[in-house]
C-alpha cells in the first residue's frame, strides 16, 4: 500500500475519521512534507494471527507509533481491540538542503500537526539503535528528541522501545527483516497488503508493540 505523495491528513474534531486535502493544496510549513496513508483499508479475510500474537491488547486505546529519522519520520496510529485497527499512517520528510535547526523545526511542526489531528491517547517511540554508525545515530537521536518534545508538549504519555523489542513483539524474532515486519503488520491489522514505505510500517509496528506491552507494564 503506497502512501500518496503531496497529501496531508486532517481530522474531524468530533471523531477520528481521516480526511484528505486536494493534492494541490498548500504543503506543510517550512517545506516539510507529510505523506499520509489515510484511513487504512482492512482485509476482509479472517485471521487468527491477532489472537495468537497479541492477546493483551488494550481496547479503545489510540496509540501513535513514531519511527524517528531526520530525513523521514514514520508515524502510525492504531486503535487497540480484537483485532487492532490501523487508523492512519504516513511519513514526514524534511528538506535535506535546509540547515539542521530548520529541519528539526520542520519535523516538530509536522509531528505536532499529526498529533493535533489524530489525537492519540499515548505515543510510542523507537529508541536509538546503538549499533548504528555515529552520524546516523546522531541524526536519529535528534529526530527522536523532537518526537519526545512534540508528545510532551501535547501532554501525552510516552514510551520508548528498542528495535529488537518491537521486532520480537510483532514477529517473535528480534532480528526480523523490514519485509517481515511489513508482512506481519499487515496480518495483525488485517490489511489487504503490507503498508509502505517501511517507515510507516515500522511506526505501526511500534504502536502495536506498545499495545502488547502496556497491559504487562501495568500488571507489574
């Protein structure tokens, strides 16, 4: 499922239904581009995967997962339930030619817009992978900090999960590939096809991971 470029989501204040602006509408301020998947079409086929792998989902909780990155930050909102439901997903891209400070400002504006429009109950962010090369780790760390700031400014609870924890929660394998993540996310959310790009799929996976982990954390 490919995210249509040049479209941004907006939310009706009375519900969580996602709408689209015209493709020719004004882009996100400061040249950032929020590409949105919109309401995700479910697969009509029944599946036992959700019941098997996600037995402790928190019903009616809306979780926004964020896969931070300086060039592309994925986001995905999932409603807890049996099965869980994908509400929206997309990618926020920053201008690679802009100075670092401006790119971080672009990302903050984009994330703030998505949070305001989707109104999640909690935010889950993937933590920085320490085995990345130094430059990548610095960029991802900066983007992660912006994500945490945007969530905190909105008054939302934030949880962080290591990449291996997300992979284990979704596939049962902490070394799963991105393709495996996309395929399992599609099965868990009963989507007709794997969500794309990978950043959006990863964000949905992070949201699912939180739904799986939240009841266990409260039980401790």
